[in-house]
C-alpha cells in the first residue's frame, strides 16, 4: 500500500503505548495469497472441490434443517433491523448496487416466513440456494480474493449480515459464520459495528444457526423502497434481550500494510428487571484494510521500540 499523504488528518501512534511490541496476524492472513489466487486457472477446481465436500457433508448430516415457512407472523417481536440498499462505497459502480437490489429481492423471498423450530438449524445457503442466472440473479458486487468485482448473485451478503445481526440479539446459537479477511471500504455511514458481517459463497461458505431453545423463531424479510428490512419473531416471550457492541477498535500499520481489529461483545439484559445478567465475547476480528485509512489514529508497529534488554 502507499504511504499516507502529509495533508491527511490521520495520526500515527507509538505501538509501545497501545499494543506493546507484539502483533500476530490471524492464520488466514499469515499464509499469504492462496494457491488458487496465485494461479487463477486453479480457482474453478478449488471451488468445485469445496462445493463437493459440502454437498457430501449435507448428504451425510443428520441435522434437522429449517425448511417450513408460515405467512402468519408469530406473536412476539424479538429484533427488528433494516439496512440501506444504496450507499456510497468509494469508487464502486452504482449499477452493481442497483443489481444487488434485484438479487436481494430474490434471496429475501426465499428466506421470508421461514420457521426455525426447536432442535432445527437454519442454513442460509440451503434456504436461499444457488444464485444463478437461470433463477433470475444478476451481476452485483462480490468480494472475492481480496477484491470487489462483479459476479452473479453479488450483494446477497447484505441479507446474511442483516440475519446475523438479528441472530446475535436472540438465544439462537451461531454455529457457522465466516467474515471477509479484508476490509474493502471506509466507514461511510456505518450503522453496525465493524466485524459483524458475513461472507457467503455457494455452498461452502455459510451462515448457520441452531435453535437450542424450546421457542420457535420466524424470519420476516423484504426489500422496501430504501431499505432491506428484517424482523425476527418468536412464539413466546423471551427472558433476555441483548446489546451487541464493539471494543478495542484499532487500525495498525505493519510492513507498509494496514490492518483493522476489534472485539465484538454481547451483553445479556433481563427483560423483566432490566438488570445486566452478564456479557460474553462473541468474536475477535482482524482484517487487511484495502483502502487508505484517514481521519483515524493508526498504531505504527514498525516504529515499536526494541524489547527491553535488546542491544541498541
């Protein structure tokens, strides 16, 4: 990446005062570019391999998958959320975002009304299916191999993001969720904490939740004029509500590359008394930043002092 221009408002902070002298990249970032990225002709083979493995796993699985839907909303509102359909994302082509709306309408129609009954698991890929041209999906923005590029079905990750955010505010257990290994765009009007999004790739990169409760949950989603709209409902009142938030937000610079990391936490609140019943760490995130961070403090790990006792 290029170095920061002098006229930006970004500030560099000594690593010694912020994170000490150690910074270990996640395993997925330590390995460098995957073989299929260094040799693009291998990519279709790698995809087919992973798709076949997942298909075999589905065939052998004894998991009861959520597939029943109901047009009648369940009585209890658990969580509502909506996300803006069109937004400024750096130099991204707006036509890709308009196409994304088409893809979201199709995907939302598959999810809307789905019931997640006790003992069942919900799989985004199993419910939405393969987003092909034959089913009406069009080219939208897809994040793949560290880049934003056109691809059929692009943009449905926004629906997975919305569902994941609602799941985090419920007693459902997230059993599978893969985030992007890079941060592609600056926080232009970000509403949710960074690091709660999802990556979706048919059929082997999925969002899966399991219902370990005695409650039946229902997903209601749709595309409005300006927003992707979602609601998680239940057949009985819940004992707790949840507050989800980020801690320890940091931008770091190492070897002329920029990284972003944080922690996602969840607080449990008793609905009857309003008392805080505890909190839990949901996820630690770290990603390669694909833009030039500005107007934020940056911890420069390359300027960290040597360990105590090391020769000058």
